[in-house]
């Protein structure tokens, strides 16, 4: 009977030419109770050391100078001709696995080491070694057992080789292969001798835990145990999926475990084909009607959480029946395939496109509330993709499309109704003459009032006192105080209500009216500053946008001086925001004007920085106080590594040039938290406040000064784990499991939600599923690595796409990969080790921070 004390007293030798690896393994072994741990940096000493100490386990590196691991194993063979020496190969060369097993290794593990996995395998190998030793010490019994087993194997031989299935005989005492059938050799591509040298666990035949379970239930002889697994194929050519049935067989006083493996490759392929056929259109390869509706349903669920809009474009090819009848169904099918390819190129994502039947296709489009024109843009891109003729059997066919558009939640909230309404709108497009698109909602098809009518109304707006300024506050992130406002123009158009700038400012620019209106804005802003001062509201700096035409055609300096003197305000309370194009129109004149304004005390900011010239040369030449990061880089700053990198580069560059930075268009708490963490000075956007009339703005500033929007407490030492999985049950189970260890456990069902949580909290460990909406787990973690390189990133998934995972590991995107279903205790230990690794790298490390798991 093998006891834990026997295992602790086992002799273990660590062989590696790198001292750091030896020290790590020695530390792990000694701190977990092993009493006899030896080590050497010189592989040439292994054989002599083994003769002296008779080790129970040798942990061996493969790549070493002077004598590699293969040569060491060859030198050990004569010393262990009648015993079973476990050699555990540890190496960073996964392609050497088969060669190591064939050379005599009992198991193999790759670097970097997973400490839990290493210690588990060490214990399993020592148990098997000690069982072997017990058997050897009972020499007479062993000899009788061998004779009985040999006789049994001889009886099995003809039966084993008569079947095409792979048959593996495992000795219950040593847990080693003692014989295999010809079918097993053919199935896996090994010779019989090579196959018998491989450990059953390393082969994939079973796991150490399963073998122990078989041993524990050996009294239930002949009770079958059927499992599915993958067996190692010779030459590293992938794995063979098999169905294995396990049985016991008496061999005199010993027992044999018999594994019968049936190749199920064809069944697996058939299952994949059936699954694909059930979800994808056979002609085009696009999602079929069933899968399209499923994708649409999931998109709507996400849109509900994020307050997005979803458009469905229902597309039919005009006069397709005529082409199909004249050219024949084969060329008609080819036309549909070519059209589907063009459609996918327009959308960029195959999952967003579907074939609903015949010549009917549909597209799913995700939008924010502000992207009202996006469906029309995509519809026009689809129409444009049809302009090039289709080459069909030496003939050219030119087609157009009619497109109907319905929008969630404006038109409907469920997938069926949304597609139905898009279909209805498509019929309207056909009735209107084809080669066009129509929205289901009638109001969306009404054209904006004629340009002439808008221009005439604008010409009377200034004299009629129809313009008004609203003020959007700017928040200082370090203090949480309102530090200023931006003056934004609004038009109170009679009969139309409040009109926003996007609808009329382009007309002001084109007609030149922007110069006069711009002068009025500067004067009105100075007037408002004076009024706030008179009512005790001081130190509210007002920023005013200056257009290119106003700067070039107007007298900006004269207008500013006159307004300041007229209203008696401090020049420093006025800030001018200019675009990069305005600065560069006439650089020398611009520098001259800005330096005089700067000498007066006016502050100068660059608006929409990063979208124009973005030249370091002009930043050095112009007297600039502040850079304003354009909303284009802020909108996706928590989800897009490129946008985040640009924004952070702007912040770093501005600070190095002694400039302040403000980010515009901040609409979420996550965006604000991310910018605050990376030392952005100010923000403005809907998250804090929209643009308000002067009176409401004054009230907001007073409230803010009484109770500033203070930064949250530093949570850098709070152990935080983020779990990302699209399955609610999995999220719930992991949350319950990992909360036991006193982590702050955050959960997200989509990568987008996860990015928001990463921005809001300091996360040390990220664990995600591989298959998720929008992007895969490896894609998600690659982005996380770019934006949060210090995090420990783990995949826990039932999907084992080996190539993708290995590529991500090699690129450093993934710290570890674990499969579902998980073992609770092992997963908790692995997460604890991930946190320990994090604190060791990014300390100061405090062991008390790391909760124990149990």
C-alpha cells in the first residue's frame, strides 16, 4: 500500500542547465513536502548520480550543452533494464514530444511551466514508480504474474489482430502498455515497439485520474466504461478521434485493463457536415434563414444592453428571374454565388449577412444612436458593388438591387417583425422603379427641406435673434471640478424648434455667413462671462470655436479685443479653439495673430487633434496651450487598441510639450475612467453633461463646486478577476466558484462589455471563453494585451482550436489555456497562481494579498 509519506520520501533529480529553472522546481518540490530533492546543471553526471542514489523520478530538460536529454535517456536505459524509471521531460520545444516519448520519457510538459500541472504529473509518475517497485520486490509473484500475463496475451493475439479497431492492453499494476493490436498501429501510424514505449496518459488513451478510477473499481470486473477522446498520431500529424470502451480481464493473479478504440473520424465529420448544413446555405456558404434569425436575435439582445440601434437590409436582385430563365439555373446559381461574395466584401463580416431563400438576401447592421445615415451608406455601397458586370459563361450580366430597411427599435423589437418590415420596404423600393432603397418608416424617406429654403431662413436668423449659445461643461479629471465650458451654437428656428449645428453650420461655412455668426458668438460668450461674474460665478473659462473662414477672412484679433473691452472681462477667461486646417492656411500670418492674442492673455487650443496635419513641427512653432483629442479616437478608446494608442500618444506628447489635453465626446463612465487613469487633464461629453442653456449651466457649476465629481479610490491593490463568457450559466457558476477566494469577480457576456469593465476597474487576471460574439477569445485577449499588457490572460473554453491558441500563446496574448468542463479545485489553484505571478512581476509582492484556496 503506497502512502503519502512514501511519495514525500521519494528521490527526485532535477536536470537543467539553467539555474533559474532548477531553483524554481526545487522550490516547488520542497515547499510541497518532498524530502529528497537533488539537482544538477551538468547532464553528464545523471547516470553516475542515478547509480548512487537510485532516483524514483528524473525531471529532465531536452536542450542542454554537452549532452542533450535524448543522450541522457539513452545512458539511463542499461541502468533500468529491469525496472520502470519515470523520466518527465520539461522543454520549450513542443515539436519534440513524440521523439521524447519514443526515447523513453514517461511524460512530457512544455515551458513555461504550469505549477499545478507539473506537481500533479510528478505525483502521478511517482505513484506509478512506487507501484512498480512494490511489484519488483515481490519477485516470485511477479515472475508468476509475467508468465500468466504472457499466456493471456498469446490467447488474445489472434483475436486482437482480427479486428480493425485499436486494442490496447494496460497492466493494472504498472499502468503501462503491455501489448497493442495491429489495428492500433495502423490507426496511429506507430510501429508496435514505438507504441509500447509510450505512456498511456501521454498517448491520450486515458488520464491519470481515469486510471485511478479504474483501479478503485476493479472489483466490478467486465463493467464497460465508454468515453470519447483523441489519440496521438505518429509524426505529429494531429490526433485521431476515437470512442474507447474499457474492460477488465483476469490474467491469473494479475489484471489487465483492455481499451478498445474505434476510429470515429467519419462520424465527427458527418456531425460537422450536418451541423453546417443545418445553419449555412449550401449554394453560397452564407448563414441560412435559421442562423440569420439567430444572429439577428443575439444582435438585438446586445443592442438592448448597449442602447444601440440595429438595421436590417432586405435585398433582392432586380429582374433575376429573367436572367435565370435566359441563362439557365446553373449560371443563375453562379450569379447568386458571385453576388454573395460581393455582399460579404461590403459588410466585412460573413455573420452579418444571410441568404433567406431564392434571390433574397439580408444584412444586419449595428449602429449607435448617432449613426442615422449608416443604413443609407451601406445600401449605396451594395448598389455600387453591383455596378461591375457579372461574367457568366462568357456572357456579361448587369444587375441592380432593391433594398428595404427596417430599424430596431424604431420600427420593431423582435427579429421576425423587423425582417417582415424590411421586406415590405423592399417592395416599396421595387415599386418606386428598382435600383434603390426605402426605409420602412415613412418619415425616414422624406427628404430634408430644400437647400434654398434652409439658406434663406439662415440669412434672417442673425438679425432675427434666432441664434442662442448653449454651454457644455469641461471636467477636470484630477479634481472632479468643472474647469470651463465650450460655447455651442443653436438655432431656434421658427416653426421648427431648436436646430442643432450639424444641420446648418455646413451651409454657414459654404455661404460665408460663418464669419458674421462667429463674431457674434465671441461677443455673446464674453457677455455671458461678464454676467456670470456679476452673479458671483467666477473662473468659468469659455471656449469658442473659430472656423477657417473666420480666421482667414475676418479680423479675429480685432473682434476679440473689442468684445473683451466692451464687456470688461479678463482675457484669460476666453479660449479659442482652432482646427489644424485653420492653423495651416497661412502659417506665418497665423503665428503672428496667435502670438498677439496669447500676449493679450487668450488661451489657444487645437480642436479635433489627430484628424488633420498632426505635425510636431507646427506644435513647436504655434503658441498652443491645449490639445483636444477628437471624438473619433475617444468613441472606441476602451475597445480599440489603435484608438487607445493614438489617444495615449497624444496625451504623452502634449504633456512633454507642457500642454494640457482634453478629450471630447466622452459618453460613458468607462471612457472617463480610462482617460483619468492615463492622466488626461480634462474631458467633455454626454457622460458628464450635455450642452445646457446659460442659466442651467450656472446651476450645474455651483452644484459641482459644492460636491465635485471626485475620482474613485485607488483600487490597484484589490485582487480583481474578469470572467468573459457568452453563456449566463457558465458566468454564474464561475462567479460562485471564484468568489470563495475573496476576489472581486467581474463578469461580462460580450467582449465589448468586458472592455468597459477593464476601463472601469484595475483588473489583474482576465479569463474568457474562446467562442464569443463579435470576436474570438484569442482575438479579444490579443487586444487586451495591447491595451493592458500587465494583465494575466487565460482562456477557459470547450473549443480547442490548437493552432489559434498556440499562435496566441507564442505571441504572448495568452498566459494559460484550460478546457471545459473544469475541475473546481484545479481552476481555483490556477487562478491563484495567476494572481501570484502578477504580483511577483508587478509588485511590490505581498503574500498576504494572495488569498488561499481550499
